[in-house]
């Protein structure tokens, strides 16, 4: 009888421990998933849907990363050896949702393959192939919007006056996605700045510029577009843009009049006078 009671107590204790460990594991996994989903600065493959839709659609099969690694252009011309794949599959500790593809330009950028092998193999539509098709219905890697390169002026040695065009030369869309802007160096009066300027309407976010940057930490780096660009808001309209104008139709902006003490005065009463607070 005593032996039976001991076995029952052991069974109950083991069961409770198992339940507790399962619950703890669930909480830890849930917390990790929340953290990974909350990490916004993730660069996805070409054609990836917006992050939330991408995470819903991606089945974490790894076929895009496999196709990237085995791509035809994966042989380094200088060494003759196979390069590592651009796309990595997130694992624990990467602060990204486990099993989803991403890339880190400073390590391995996107090499802008013409046939974009990672996209057609996606079975779930997480990588949207139609968004990468040109007018002829052919894949065009130049239509990719993986991110947008940003120049940090204080860190870029070209803004110091040193001649450097590493990012400009590395860009596959030479003189289109990045151009060099000439500016006189007022400090010396003898030299000129050749400043890298990124054009957001052309930049694909491949990260080849970030990889090529000569500074210890890259002075040019790629961010997801929604974090690299501002947003004017729906209440602003580009009158010169037909598509944007169609959004509001023929409606005219409402006339708004602001009445203040100053508006009661004539302009000559306050112009060219000291600032009034």
C-alpha cells in the first residue's frame, strides 16, 4: 500500500513538472516569437511581401536560400571558389523569426542575379514574382526593393574631404542608384568634395555599397524601406503627379483662414520689425 502511494506521488510530481516545463517552454517561445516579430530592421529576399504579410505567407521551407547558394553566379571571379549564399535562414539567437530568410549586406550582399533564382522557387507567394516582372513579362532584378541605402555623413570620409568612391563603384546600377555630387571644399578652398548621393527611386537595397564601404563600420548601410523613408500622409497631394491627384479626384483643398492678433494688422505694420513673441 505504501509502495503504491509512493508511486502515485511520483507520478503526480512528474506530471506536474512536465506541465510546468511545457508551460514555461511555451512562454519562452511566445516571448521569443514576439521579440523576433518586433525586430523591424530585417532585410528580406527580392520580391518579399511587406513584413507582416511575409511572415504570414512564408512556410519556412528554405528553398529560396538553397536556390541562392546554388545560383549560377555564385563563383567568386577572383578566387574561383563558391561564395557563401546571400540568404540565411534565421535560427535561435538571430533575433528574427526562426526559419525565415534574411540577409546581412556587410557579410554577404545580394549579387543581383539576372534570373533571381530565389524567387521562382518560393511555393507560398511570400516572394511576389509579379512585382519583379518588366513590361515584357520577364524577371527584372532592378525592380527589387529589398531596402534603401542611407549615407551617414558624419562617418563618410568623402564628406571629410578624402577621395573615396567605393560605394559608387560597387553599385551595380552605376551612376543611377548612387551618383557623386561635386561640391567645393570651402575649408581648404583648393579641393572638392565628391559626395555619394543615393536615389531612392532606383536603389534596390542590394547592399553591395555597404559591403564595399571602407570605414570600420559602414557609413552607408541598407535599411528596410519603411524605416529608411518618411511618410507625408494621405492629406498631402502631389498636384503634378496624375496618379496622386486621382486619389482625391477633382476636390480642391478646403480654404482655411487663421485669425490672430497679427492678422488684424496690415503687413506694413509688422514687417521689418523685431520678432514678436
